[in-house]
């Protein structure tokens, strides 16, 4: 994404609420911004990218079910809550999501029936989470990957036929959910 586009989003106040976080806490993981133009509109995700290895000991950690426990809301990344920013309204798994900024959480389930939580509150650190602010909880599709992924990776991908896909990959598992840009 061009810096001018990010500045435009900041000026519009979309990301303004998250800026104080940068000074409040020391980040433990690298962070990344991924974005893609889907049907002419920008969809962006800002998130912390923890590693499978413990940052203090270097020991390999079991991710799903241990570091990220089943049945508990997870911030979907490291440090501050993962942020979804969209310049156009989306429909994610049948749920209408107005343009703007949202925090993303995940509710992993051992059976694979995991949920992506789209929350209206932005700017929170760690697991500060208010369920009353949920816009929606949508089903994620779980699949395995052939090559182990050492660092949490989120991606905004173009869909096979139309729209896009939000993908979450870590360890030997990938979760995904389709979305479309509303016209």
C-alpha cells in the first residue's frame, strides 16, 4: 500500500485509535501490514507475527491447543489486537461488515469448528476483549498445510471466482474465510 493511502486512512480517523498503543507497551513480536485490492477496494490487516519458538528460550512450542488454547478467545496475533481495515463494506461469510476498522479475534476449536470474531472496538492491547462489542462471529474453514509455518501468517488473497479470502496460517494448519466487497 502506498504511504499516501495509509496517510489518507489515518487522516480519516480509521487508524487513529490505534496509534497510542505504539507507545504504551513494548512489542514482543514483529508486526506486518498486509493489504490487497479486492474488486477495486483496499482490504488491510495489521497484526503481530509471533514465532513457534519461545522468544525467551528458543524452544519449539505447540501452537494449536497449547499456546493458543482451544475454547478460549485469542487475539489472533501478538501484542495489540489484530486490526482489519476496509475502505468498502464487506460481506464476510454472509455477515455485513461496514467500511472502517475492526479488531479480529479467533475462537479455536479442537474439532475444527473455529470462529473468526469481528469486534467493533479497536485500540486494545493483548486480550482486552469485550464480547458486547462483537459485530459477528463467522465460521472458519480448517485445513492442513504440507510445510510447517514457523511464524503466524495472515493473508488477504483474491478469491478463485470473485471477492477475496482472509487466511490464517501457523504451524501445520490454515484457517480461511471468504468475503466479498459490497457494491
